[in-house]
C-alpha cells in the first residue's frame, strides 16, 4: 500500500487534475464507483485502478477489483490520506481509474458520417463555447440518453475532461464518440459535404422546435448562455430553432435547451406511430 501523499506515483496522478498535464499525458482521472464501472466496461480504456480500502467498503470494492482483474487492469492500493490528494470531491468514495484519453480526428468524423449514410441518419450535437461544466455535463448525458451519433466541442468550450464536467456526465462520456477543440470552418465545410442540415439553437429562432423536421441528417448547435452560437455559423446555415416557453421566462440554460431539443429529435425518430 502507498501511504505517503509525497509518493511519486501519487504526485504524478494528482497532476492529471490539471488540463495541461492531461493533454500532455493523454490521460484523465475517473472518480467514483459508478464512473469507474462505466470506464471498465469499455475494453482497453482503463490503465490503472487506484483505491483506498479505508474509504471504499469491501462489499463495494470486491466486484470492482474483480472487474479490473478480468480486464487486465493494474490495481494500486493507497491510504486514505494519499487518496485525498488525488480526489476532486469533498467526500471521496475511495476509488478512481486512470483512463486513456480518446483522441479523434476530423477523418474519424467523416468516416462516421459516411458509415451512417448506409445505416441511419446521424444526429450530431455541436457545443459552441459553453463554459459551465455542469451545462456541458448535462449535454453529454442528454446526447447519450437520446441516441446522438456523436458530440463535437468547438474551440473555446470548457474541457471535457475537467473533473467537474466528468462528474456531471455520470459516465455518459464513455457512451458516445466526442471530438474536442474543433474549429468551426472545417467542421461546417464537412457538414455541407456530407449533406447535414445544421440547426442553431437560439431563444428567438425563426422556427419553433415542434415544427422542425429532425429526422434527417442533422447537426444541432448549442451556444453559450452569454454569447449564443458564433456568427461564423452563418456561412453554413441560417436556420435557427427556438424552444416554445412561457413569455415571462427569458430563456433556458444551455444544458436544458440541449436536452429538450435532443428529446424532440428522439421523439420524432423513434416514437411516431
């Protein structure tokens, strides 16, 4: 068991809580029982499981440790004091996984869209400049829940592997492909080449969400609450959707707006008679 917070491995893993170290190492920390379970369910994703028997009861650790062993994942035992250095929560559950960061390129997105053409119409979610970790986490969970084909985070959006974002996804980050730090121009051009219909989310969009046909090859663009979607999208579409709400309510936050739009897309695609 590693007992000292000054241990070199503990120090190395602790640095993964910082964006620049995550980017350099291409790894991140997934903390909590449920999150670790979701990560272990994806073959080859988890590099190491770290747990503290002082914090994680035996009845909860036993199945996790067995799952890790079956997956060939190395297991490291640390003291509660050392785990506190690694944890990003006030009341840590005593287990985390060191996870390889998936790296997807535009070619991978083009391949996904090409393959989708022979199976079903893709539904992509594009996040443009959302900075609130909770909102992005909600968008990721909603995208997974309502069957999105993939999630694309434009440059200027909060880091997907920020611990607060990861907690808010509740493990949904492992359920769909995600592209990070994508520039709008090449993305919009790819959408045009692949025949995607781009819809922008705006509080005063010209078409109500309930009147839009979202059953085709669709990309939904969600902007930040402060600035909305970038004007650079004007080169690729002028179509904007609004969500009908009470007149005395100004707008919905980005996470809720995305969830409502994704539900409507799901309803149109799967729930019509």
